[in-house]
C-alpha cells in the first residue's frame, strides 16, 4: 500500500469517526456499555472499506493463514479451532486494519463510550489479529483476554442460528493457574449476542469470560480483533500464554 493510499484511508477514518452521525451514537452506546459491558456498533465502517478488507483477508487466508486445532491449558483446556492471521502479516498485507487500530478519533469515541482512557495495548503482537471459522465445529472456546477491551469487527458473520455467536459471562476473573471455567458457567448467566456482518462489538474482556460458539456446516465467520487497554494496565506484568500458542514465532513486532 502506497503512502498516499494510507494517508487517504487515515483521513477517511478520522472523518468517519469524527462525523456528527457517529458522535450522535455515543450517548446511547455509553449507556449500554455501563449496563452490559458490551455494545454493538452497526455499519462500523463504510461499505467499500469493509469490502476492501474482505478481499485482502480472503487472499491472505488462501496463502498466509495458519490452521489451529489446539486446547489452551491456561483457560481450562478450552478449544481454539480456526485459521488465523497474525498482526505482522496483517500490518504488511492489509490497508484498512492497521489504520483502524491507530485511529485517534476511534480511540476518542471508545473512551467516550467506556468512560475510560483507551490506549493501544503494550504487547504489539496482540494489537490486531484475525480468525476464520469455516469447518463444522470451528469455534473459539471459553477464555478471557490479556487486556480489558476488545473491539471485534465482523467481516463475515455466520447466519443466525448457525453458530458463531458471542457468548459471555460477566463478573468473572482469570486465574491462569486455576481458570475454573465450569464453576463460572454453573454460577453465572451466559449472555448471547449475534452481531451482523459489517458491525463491530466492544466487550470488556478481562472480567467477562467469553467464547464464540461452534459454527455449523456451511457457515463461516471472519473477524478482526483490535485490543486496547487503560493506562493502568501498561504498568502490569502480564504473560501471554494464549498468544504464544496461537502465533508461535510471530510474537515480536516488525
């Protein structure tokens, strides 16, 4: 991607997230966030940028993705069955994704929605990643994230009632030595959401145990996850066991 192209996308994103119609959504989203630790932003980006991103990702999934069929000990051996693309590959080979992550206007809106100072995560490999679920039974098992805020952009959502739904249990915490997933499922309320293609959802991911339910045969779910945190988290000593399993050899910045 040329510099002029990158600058043009950056200008469009700043205009998009600073526009009056986007700002008008913020008070309602902020109220929903305070109530649910979750909000869905419909039509997150203009359609041409969504289509451009989908085309770029389809090329990468054909040539550069890695298949993952693993279980993660630090989340109670819950499964990760999908293909994925790491941050460095997305940085080098996509045009919109890195620009979204680095958008000051987007971070300003996220700060207004959450009432927190939203900043990029300090662990570069977790800035933005992508996953694709396409085989029957593909899903992202119960887990928490290393940092508190995830913004997930649905490039392709599975049909409703065909799996691929976000499920989460609020008011939980991650003890990596004893994740106790079954207890949280038994004692907590599992909330379910199924955002549409082109939408993005923001989730509090350090205190909400969450998963993406397995997809049915013929269903496909492609997402990009942008990770953010608060300034206080920058001072924490956080380990990254899940990322090191999902992206071995790709946990350093370019």
